[in-house]
C-alpha cells in the first residue's frame, strides 16, 4: 500500500447486520467505498489470474458452463477439507489484499470506507484508522439473513458461529451504528458520523 492514502474507516458487522445500508449511505454522501466482497469477486472473475490458479488446482469441474467460478461447488470441496481450504486462502487472500490496497490508493473523496465483513476475524484492523461496527441483536441478524439469503436457519447459524462474537466485535469498535430499528434511524447515525469523519480526515496526515 502506498504511504499516501486517505483517512480510512473500516465498516464491519455480522451477517444480516445491515452493512450495505450503511455503506450505501456513506456513498450517497460522496464517500468512495471499497467493498471487500466485490474485490473478492473481481479477483476470480473470468480471465483473472486468480480463477486460472483455482482452475489449475481443482480442475474445470470448478467452473460453470459459462466459465464462471462455481462457488457452490468450490464451497463443497473446501468446506470439509482443511488442507484445500488453506490452499484456497493462501491463493486468494494476498490477491484480495493487493487489489484492496490498489483501490484504497485511488480513493479521491475526503476520506474512504473499507467495507470488510471479516475485518476483525482476518486481523485487518491496522489497515484502517477507525472501525465502525454495524450492530443489531443476533435474533435480528438471523431474521434478516433468512429473509435475504434463502439459506437454512442451520446454515445461517453456522455462519454466525464462525464469525467473531457480537461482544468481541463491539469491543473492537471505535463507533457503533445501531441498525436494530428503521432505515431512517440508521441513516441519521451514518450522516452524523460522516460529519465527524470529515473533521478527522482534515487533520489526518500519513
């Protein structure tokens, strides 16, 4: 990463917590958002070195008929095989971090947002200057994720169990965005933080 980068706010939260509403609100305020999920998809897009490496390792069965990565098939291969999971992480994580660093260095808004669902789980706190955690009760997370993903309750609970606990996530937060109520309540908090971050960014030097 270049030494010259903007003041950077890391936005994180558990599955179903409402991170997209928060990052969309920052974006609508003119702030550039680097979304780790989008970066992760880009590094395995058709024609990418990342997809070529995965195909060379796992074979063409890992591709859809259109030549895209078959994520469901890949999950099946690595879910119960720790060695293959470690190989995949070693292949993709450096590419994702490099792509994120490139995107961050190109931010031109007064500050930037780095949206990473697993910011704390992956030990990426030092990449950002401020951590904003999107929070709601776990029962609300489960309800929202079930409505959105079409996954089973057991699958969602499994993802939640694999993520850092709500208590530990909140312990890492500089700012907490309460997304347990309606959208307007959440957006008002984000707009207030936006003004706070603008002030911080103006005195930030790196």
